[in-house]
C-alpha cells in the first residue's frame, strides 16, 4: 500500500496522514495500527506511538503482537532513553518469538539492541552517581 511505501522512503508525515485516515475507518486493524505507530514515532508523537504499540500488545491473538513489542522496546530505548523498560520489552519480544516457535537466532543483528540499551543503562547509572556541580561546590563552612 502507499502508506507502507511512504514509510519505507522515510516520509513519515505522508504515511501518517494516510494511516490516520485508515485507522479512523478500520480502528481494529492491527497492521494499520502498527504502521501508524511507526509513522507517529517518525513524526515525534512518541506518546501516540507508545499507545498504539501497547494496544496491539494486549491483543494476544494478533499476528503483529511481537512486532508491536519490538517497536515498543525501540521506542523506549532509542527515543525515550528508558533503558530498563526497553530491555524488559525486548526480553518479552524474545520470549514471545520463542513461544511461537520462531526464536531470534543468537547472531541476529536485532540482539544488538539489548547490548546497546544495557550500555545506555550503565551510563545513566554512572551519570546519576556523579555528584552535581552544586554538590561539589564548597559552602561557606567548607572553606579553610
């Protein structure tokens, strides 16, 4: 479809326009929801994208559930920098693929996401542990 072609060519605005209209007409269509989530993410509507991914995730019988969980993990890790949530979502994605008899191979490039998010989480933890400038600045009572 045209919206998919637009997404493939990184025209998220154009795809979003078409997909929003399709979603109004077919609100239960999971493929439309998933692609609309991608288009929303690409137009910086991160909250709107997250909402759609989570709706699809709740549809236990949806063939798009694993894709929605993966896209949710990418949103959480790469866009929101919520690394612990991204890792949890990604692990859910891997478990679902395994349960569906389609495990992600150990050498699959998708697995790099988890390593990147683990590194991001470690960096966030280090940054939080560093004292702020205000904490490092001497107070009147500290000077000799």
